């Protein structure tokens, strides 16, 4: 059995959205095409979950230069850019979808095929958003993309009463808006960030990924109290250098003068929520796509032993976080497959994520499979990228 099957993790493929807090997740579509072109030219063979599972579980043969491509989160640009490029080169991939983020659009939207065939310019495409069921079905039917589970919510929840921040203009807590109105999550990428219905001044409590913590429920009266103060102070409130200290003092006064109604999920409530997250996602995906869903990718790599145990009741395999990967957690866990993944290679230059080209990717994957000569070349290419931004 091969022990270093490269499972490469992508997210968004397309045109970076500069006002998106996670814009570093987008690899430009031209660079992605260079990745796929180089993979094919170097003899890499794409595999899917069925082939991966048969190899790890039962010892089925795989090509020496195989590669398993993952696309997390179900972004619309996976349909707009990644899917046409993969099909062009005879490649395939797997997309991990959260049902709560699925766009209700009834028909597939234009993609790169429409540009290549002269029906529109690339600037007319709408790449930012999330996949619809129609787009997923089309990619599945072509055999280019396999849709698997990313659980239901892909969110964060409060985990305790400690206040770590407050909602403010440009903050990174969009997940709090998701939790307020989960039925509108699918639209957040296509909306103007300035129009986000954020509750300015509301406390941000200690928090964690939804599948690794028991949820804390704060007293909403405190939130409303602080929001009312911010609203009465006008837009200039956050121009004050000590705005956070003022809110902290107000929060302290409220807590001292009121009996708070706070609670934390019980262990039973937490486990029921995990069953819903993992089981309902599988049920919805299988129902809407008329297929079996047997692979779970943990959203944000967030899980704990209890959630892993529950996942085994629904899936044949789950992904590993980078931390467990480095600790050498085995592929097999009592018949359940734990899948190691590697991030799409990149460097950080001048504080920005810059993805490397297809040549670098191929050397990176051969190094991952044990080649020392490719390791030397890959290190030289990284130096060029870091110093001159080339490669």
C-alpha cells in the first residue's frame, strides 16, 4: 500500500475578491490551469474517493503518480472555473459541500465554457457565491466532480462567557451573522460587505469551530444593551481610540448589576447536535443528488474525539487535521479511514499568500511521495518565489 498518496486541498478557484476576509483561499484560475496542465504533462493520474478507499481499505492498486484533488466549501467558482478546466485536461476532483450554504438558484449559471465558446466575456461571469443543486448535478453527471459532505453549518459558536472582542466595522465575525440568519448564508459572498446586518457593539465571546466545542448561550440582554449604546452614539463611536475599553466597562457594569441568564449545552445536547450536523448533511446531499455520500471533510479541520466517534456512524472515511497528520495518526482506525491531506503549496510574501505554479506543485508532490531529488529542486524553486516572486 502506498503511504503517501497526495490529497491536495483547494478551496476557491477563480478571481480573488479583495473585500473578502478569506480572499487568500482563492487561487487565480490561470494559475490553477497551470497546475492541472503540469500534472497531466508529468503523468499524474487523478483518482476519486472510490479508488482511494479501495486502495487504503482493501489494497487495490493505484498508479504510482496518482493525485486526489479536493475543493472545500462548495464555492460557485468551482463550477465557473475549476470544473471546465478539469474537464479540459481529463481530470476530476471532489467538492465538499455544506447544505446550509447551497444557493437556491434553479438553473446552472454561466461558466468558463461560455467564455471559451464566445457567448460572453470573462468579465461577465459571476464567480462569487456558492454552488446550486443544479450545478452540482451537472458536474456529477459529467463524472468530473464528486460531491461529498462538509457537515451542515461550517460555523463557529461561542464556547464560554469571556468577552474577547465586540462587533465593529470590518470585523472578521461574519459567522455571527450566519448564526443569526442561517437561511441567508448562501448569499453572503455576493452581498456588499457594507450592507451586512452586523449588530455593532455586540459582544464576541470566546468561540470555537462548531464540531469541536459545546455551545455557550449568552444573555442577549447584554448584547442589546451594548448595541443600543453604540447606536445612540452615532457612526463616530468607532472613531474613538478607546471604544473597546468603553464597551468593556459598560459590559462589566451590566454584569455587576444584573443576574445573567446564560447556559451551555449539556453533553447530551452537544451529541444530538453533532448527529444532526453529520447525519443531516449526508441525508440532504444523498437525497438531492441521488447518490451515496461516504466521505466527510471536517470544516476548518475542527473536530474532537467525540465528534470523530459519531462520524463513524455515517461515513466510511473522514479527513485529518494538519496537527494529527503531523503526529502520524494512521490511515485506518478500526476499519474507518482517516485521510491525510496537504494544502495547495504557497508562500507568504509581504504579508500575502502567493500560490506557486504547476512546476512547483509537481516537484512538491513527488517530494511528498519520497523523492529526494525533487525535494532539492522544490527548495530552489521556493527560494526563487520568496526572493523574486517567480514560480
